[in-house]
C-alpha cells in the first residue's frame, strides 16, 4: 500500500486517544493481533478494525468502536462484568504460568523444533491474554457509570467523590507489595542483619521486572539500583517502620471510609448497587494486575527470544523491535527477518497500525513526521487538561517530563513532575517536586500512594499529560478539581 493511500485512510478514522505508553514493538504486535480472540473467549461481540500504537504518539482506537463496546457493557448488566472478570483472570493467569515455565527452561539446550514449539506456546497464550487490554478500561468506565446512576445523591460532583471512596479495593497490587518488601529490606540493612543479602536477592527475583515494564528488559532492576534507592531513603531521614505503619494506616482509612459511607447511604448488601461496587473494586485491582502480568511475562520469557536471536546472529537488543510473527520466521529460518536498515529505522520510530483489519508497521523519521502532524497537532493546542484526583491540593511550578530514571536529575525543587506512571526509583525526584501529574493510574497506583504519603497534590489518569505538556512549561496543578492549567508555554 502506498504512503499516500495509508495516510488518507488514517485521516478518515475517528481516532480516540487512550493513553501513552513506551511499549516496545514486540509487545504492541501482540495487542494489535489479539482482537479476534476477545469475542471467542468472552462471548462479547466486539472486534475493532482500527488501532494505532506508538511510544512516540500514544495509543488510539476508533471512537465509534469504543462507543460500541461501552454500549454493550452498559446494556449487559452485572452478568457481563462477572463473565469478563472470570475470563480475564483465567487467560492472564494461564499466560503467567507459561512465562514461568519458560523462565525455568534453559533455552540454549533446546533443539530448534523445541524452541519453535515453546515460542508458539508463548504466542498463543500472549494473544489470549492481550485481548483484555483495551476492553478493561471501557468496562471499568461502564461500571462506574452504573454506580453513579444508582447512588442516592443529587450532585454529580458529590457522586464522583463518593464513588472514589466506595470502590477503593482491599487487594494489594505488586507495587504495594514491593514497597513492603523494600521497607523490610531497609530494616535489615540498618541492623546489619546477616539475612540482608539473601532477602535482597529474593526481592530482585520477585520485583526486578518492575523496572523492565513495556518490554524494556535492559532496565530491569539490579542490586546496585536497590542499594542506591535504599541509601537515598535513609539519607532523607525516613524510618522503614514508620513507612510500613503509614501504608497500613492509609489502607485502613480508605477501607473504613468506604464502610462508613455504605452505612450512611444505606446500601444494602443484597442490592444491585452493592454488587456493582464489589465488582468495581476488583476491576480497579485487575486493571493494573493484568498489565503487570503481561509485562512480567515478557521479562520472564526474554531468554527464549534472546536464544532465537543468537541462533540467527541477530542483535540481542533488536528482538524487541520485531513483531512476534517476525520472531517466529527467525526461529524457523535462523535468518534475519528484517534488514539492518529497517532495524535502524525502527529504533528511531515505530508505530503498529491496524487499518481495516490490515496490520502494518510504520517506521523511520519519514513516518514519524507524517504521523505526528496528524495525531499531535490538536493536543498541542490545549491550554488545560483534566484527570482524576489522587491527592488534593494546589501547586504552581515548571514541568519536568520523566519517562525513566535517566530523566530524574531534571527535577528540581518545586517542579511539577509529569510522567506516564511513576515507580519506586522516582521517589527521590518526587520528594523535590511540588506536585505530580500522570497519564495513567488509579487510586492504588504508585503516584497516588506516594502523593498521599507526602501530602502533595496529584492528578492521575489524564491520558495526555506527557503529550500536551513539555519541559519548561509553567503550569498550575489544581488537584481539588483535577485540572492542570498551562500558564506559560
């Protein structure tokens, strides 16, 4: 298909921006090929024909197709949410098991046939698990809408505030578990406990993948990363025992607040509203759980991909710039599936495009310029953005965009830290910042938890903060209303 024809077709799609993630092409290829599994696994008749994913542009789907899915969820009642939850848990867990199996396998000892068989097993499980990525936020929005409609309140603003309290989940995600593990490590380090090295190894075994989200396997946490973070923690005068108690206090406060509200609003345990609230709580947990499992699975299986690349003499760091179909070709032929020129272009820019069910990879500076002109022009004209309130308050400061640890030194005292999501290594920079703004996140995300601990304003789930804002912008963060206003660009 000619470039002009592709661009014309892209412009005709009613694109809706979803989120910004720095996912590698290998991960993206699984998601864009997974849609035809969704209907088979859930019984929900939905299969989008259009999708565009790029770490430079963001993720886009057709507004019409998203609205169709939203309508299906609204009409389906609680049964559709329970069925979706059951399917999601089963297929994501199945994928995790296969990834664990691969992690325990010495791939260098496998024959080529065994290697291909294992790869096929991973691919099939990945496609089934990935098909739940895009529908889940739409289902979450539909559940929230149903709860808001049933709440015995008149003010929409009050309903939204009450909703955020009621649906606080009791389950802990991997990032909260990592914080607990880290604080316990600090306790051992301070007392020079002989078990410190053993537990540090265990900590890395369980949580090193957090640094490698989005298939950035080279960024997985190492021993030195934890030690630096540990020393920064102690240098800041923090006490691990106090921090552990603080985690418990925040959780108890949220759970107690939800319980009290249920009584005040007379929400009966057998009512439709109560059942929806319970499902919404689990969905908030599952939204992050599913992405964590998908990213962790790739990290666990990385040696399988590395072994395939090694036997084809393909650069180890290049496998994440391939699609899973190209890796399958490489496994079967032991030859490079793309040219060295194409690999260089993909390292500059790539986008996975699903266009009327046809899948294309657009790479290089030429495509970067053309697609930016289409997808980013409107966003750059915005003067304010909106998100969800994670921690109330107001702050004014200079924007610093943080994508990974290499950007942390940019953040100075009083700056506004803007990120796709925040992670534990971001904490030293978060201590300097006067407020946090993120593209993604829910009430249990890392940024929300840290903001409440530090009592700093925080707005999460803006979707577009890292695209609209840029380093040096002067902004006002009004986390009482969930609004970020650009004062000077």
